[in-house]
C-alpha cells in the first residue's frame, strides 16, 4: 500500500468510526460488489444560448462541422469497441451514428437556422426537442425509450458547438463510486474500471442502454433511490451490493469485513475463470455442458473464440440488416456467413434467420406501424410476408455457406407446426434453385427452432418430429408466458428471476427433446445468470449460449457443481409455486459452493 493509499484508508476508517451506517435500497441493474469513496457527480444541464444571427450559412457551416466531429468521435470509439468485440456498445453507438446520418434531422435543423435566423446550438436543441416529445408521447415502450438516444445525440452535437467536453472521468484521480441523478450513455462509454468502481443513481431503467453497458463492463449499478443525493455526500465511504440492490453509507466494520470477503471471492473466481476459459465445462461428477456464444458480427465472433467459445449458439443475423443502409443481398450475406464459418473451422454454428419487428426496426423496410408489435408481424411471420425479398436470399446464402461446414439454421418466434413445415418446403425450393443455377450447397442442413412462446413449449413433443434441435429464448418466453412487456418498467418485476411457469415450460421442452434424442440450448439472459446455471444444468440442458464476455464465468460455475446434486435441487424448484421460492433455492445453492 502506497503512502497516498494509506492516507485514504485511514481517512476512510475515521469517517466510518464517527458516523452511523445508513442502508439505502434501490433496484439492482448490474450485479457486483463495490467498496470505496463516493463521488457525487454534479452534472449541470448544458445552457443553450439563444442568439440572433445575420448569416445563416455561417451557422449551418458550424452545425455541419459539429456534426462531422460528432461522427468522428463516435467512429473512434466504435473502432476500439469492435476490436474488443463489445457488441452492446457497438450496437448503441451505431444507432447514434444512424441518427447523425439521418438527412431529415439535418435538414430540419438547417431549415430552423434559416427560417428563425438563430444560432446552431439553439436550432439543434429545438428540433431535437420536437423529436423527443414526439417519441415520448408514443404508446410503444421501445420507441418511447429511443427518446433518450435522440437526447444523447443532440447533447453531443451541442457540446461540440459550445466546446464542452462530455467526459467527466479525466477529473477523477482515485477509485470512486459515482453518485448521480442519472447516468447517460455518453457518460458511461469508455469508462476506466480501475477508476469508476460502480454507479448509484436516482433515475434510470433496467432495460435502457446505460443499464446494458453497465452489465457489459461488469460494473455494479443500482438505481431508483429517490433520496440518494440528500443521504450521500462527496467522499462518503460506501458499499454497493449490486446483487441485492443495497447501498451502505458509512458501513460498520462487520459489513466491511463481509463484503470485502465476498469481493475477494468474486475476484478470485473471475481470475480463475479467465485462465481456464478454453477448457471444457465439466461438472465435478463428469457431466459436460457445451458453452457457445451469442454473436452479431465478425468482431464479436473473434472475441467469442478468444474467450473459449465451443461454437456459436446464436448468430443474430438481423443485426446485419439493422446496421446496413440497404437490404443486404444474397452474395453479401453469403460472404459474411462464410467468413465466420471459416473462422470457427469445424465448430458448430447456429444461425438464426432474421428476427425483425417488435423492438427491432429497419427503416428501409418500411414496416407498418402496429398497435401491438410484439404480437404482430415479427420474425418468421414477417419473413413469410416477404419471401422473395427477404427470406429466400438469406436461406440461399446459408445453404451455400454451409457447404463443408457445421452450420445449422434456427427459426425464431415459431408458434405453430405449420410454420416449420412451410420453412422446410422453402428450404428445398431454395436448394433446388441454387443447384439449377450451378451453386454448391450443403447436402443436408439441420433445422431448429427458438422456443419463445408458450405454444411452442406446450407442443414440444410434436415439434420433435419436425426439427433437429431446440433453443429456448428465455427473455421472450417469460414475456409471453407472463403477458408482461419486458421493455415496460412498470411490470418489470414479472420478468425478473425465474418464474415457476417458465421453469416448467423449459423442463417440458428438455424432456420432450431428449426422448427423441434432440438437444436443447438456452440462449436468453438466463443462460449467463451465474446463480441460475446450477438449476438449468439440473433440468438437463445440453448447451448454454451467452455473450462472449460471459463464457469464462459460465464455464467456471459449471465446473463447481455436481450434476447429481443439482438434479435433485431442480426437482424441488419444479414444485415451487412462486419465484421467491425459486430464488431461495438458488440462494442456498450459492451458499453451499
């Protein structure tokens, strides 16, 4: 310990001894333990001046330069994030780039400058404000949440115009826990984990982009503490329990000892997991679980391979369409699928056909606005409405790329048997057309389905006659089983944890598949939930497919459990009547390890 660190530690202890511990409760958004000093982030809203102008062309030039510089800043970040395979950050920033490239936004701002003879900063603020208000008044939760993205983008442009730096972290010289009213994407992207130990905020959502980034960085985040800024001052000693949504201000000695021990265990576990990331995941009694990666592009595939992925369990092909300004044709898709297949050699690659609709929109497809998009023309339903334009080019590209490779096709959002039978007919039709045109294809390609709606789980036995494998998307399965929109924060509690009804549906799929010798994977967020993994293994799951960064930890948890023991535990969980009962069972599993 350096003299400076020793002084900080002594000061910390003196504050604790002279103050009573306060416990604050909030909503856990990103798990983990952080112990340190608070740093109250006094973010002041940017004051946007309103100035009359004499030359609109001059202001439009200022706006254009700020727009260009904003794109450059984001592209620099994107380049670094792509190399690291950090898919979530890339997706968020690419959506910001799309907004900056939107000609309608630029035209409206330039028109506002000219018609109102006003400065560029004020024009950006006014026009973006109109967009934000329009989005916030929509019924669709996903589109309403995108108002935050517009706010982030406009703030970046205005900061460029005013010469303001958005990064607050340069002024912090020691490790701290950030206390703030709200944290934005602009705040969190590019943080240094050695300086920012965690976040506690008054406002913020479980599903917003900031929450996604906190989980990706592995930084604990607790939100929803209304009296936060009155209870915590600058340089207060605090502990964040990101697992249980607790914040301890001026923690007492027993709390410090307890959480220091937990944090040390977590750090040791993560270090060991990373060192063993390329070893197989085998339980203490010899039962192997295959751990695959969820990817969306070549960069995330590289990162997955480097982190020990045994294959790809979910290639989200819709991201190719979302991140493109035009419809990718058959040849473009073929090259992408082939490159990733070449990267993984003889490893298994499961490629999901396009899942667009609901919360995933593509401007150039001109999809109709639906009153309830989650129950409308999404995924396979949309593909069947645009077979020649969307579905056939993708299926043909997959058939070509599968030649000599272990590529499998997975169909999303299947709800009835006829959808699978129709796909198999389409597959044969595409293969015949390719061979007629002189292209080589795979002799046979395995077809599986995503189990995301209750009807598919209930009819799992019937589906075993039609498909080769199953992959359970627990995010949507929970949403549709509990009739609770997972993007709606007012009903978020229904989507938290493991619901008994969902658990029974998962078990139904596993048992039905195994009777026919078919495999079952889980590829939703539950697959990367370390406390849920013993239960999933006990249910008999064959594969877990997770984000590349989660692979080492998931494998390490599997190595610490006995298959015989967790089978007995899963039987108890299946008889549970509430998610609280299941949570208690999972908590006891963790305590025994």
